C-alpha cells in the first residue's frame, strides 16, 4: 500500500493530546497534507496537558502550528467543528486516511452510530462509507460493555481500533519515548516511513 498523500487528523477531548500533536508534526515533516480538526474539549485539554498557547480560531491555529512545526503552511488546513463546506465532509473529496487521536469514548460511540453531528463525526462517517482507512486511538480505561460493543461494530465496519497503550520493551527513558512508540504504530498502519521506533527485532538483527 502506498503512503497517504492526504490525512484527516482529529483531536478530541480525551487525555493524551500529545499523541495527536506529535503525529501531526511527523506527518507534516513527511510532507503529507493534513486536514486538522480540533474539538473545543481538545483545546481545553491542550491547555491542561501542555504549555502550548494554541489560538482558538482555525485560521490562527493553522499559522501557529505551521510555525511551531516548521512546516509548509500549504500542507495544513484547519477546519472548525461546524464547517460543513469543508471538502472532507464529502465522499467526493475524502482524504486517503483519517486518524482520531486521541479519541474519546463519546466520539467513538457517535461514529459507530453514524451520528455525524459535527465535522469530526461526519469525516469519520465518510471514511467508513468510502472504505478509506480510519484509525481511532481510544484513550479511556476501564471500558464498559457499551464501549466494547461500539468498538466491535466499528472494527467490523473496517475501522482500526488502536488504544493508547504504549509498550515498554524498548525501555523508554522519557515521556517522549512513550509518545513516539504509539505514534510509530499509527504511522506503521498508515504505511508512512519514520525513524521514531525500529521494527520489532530490527535492533537484534
């Protein structure tokens, strides 16, 4: 499978927003076009979990993030939650893949139900109906039967459920090592080359 040329990335209000921001940085660094969606709860979490002073409006977020990651602004578009005219809301302009990282259980359940109440849910619904890769990086514990039932439903519909469960066999020494472990797994599923983490067994070969 060829690496995607265009990825829709959604950040929702679960803990672990560092995963999504790091993923965005690597995708832009790989010159992959990104359509970014940041929910209002995600903006709150960014303020709680990081020292970043992210602006509130999509146009300002685009400029700020492009400068932050030293990326080509032309590779990044940021859309508001109610921006229904965004190309990613239509199957005729769907991205090659979509990642929701981190993904709240509420977002997961709404996607499973086809709710499409906002642009994140609509873009995910489009990804499913157009049979494009959809990766949901769930960040919640413990999981109820309701969550598990919706995860099964989405998996059967073709989505990849990837809980934010970093491994420790690479002996992480920093928080960034744990973040990069999970981001590397997401990139592997997107078929995007990276140097964040060697494949299993590569170090001993």
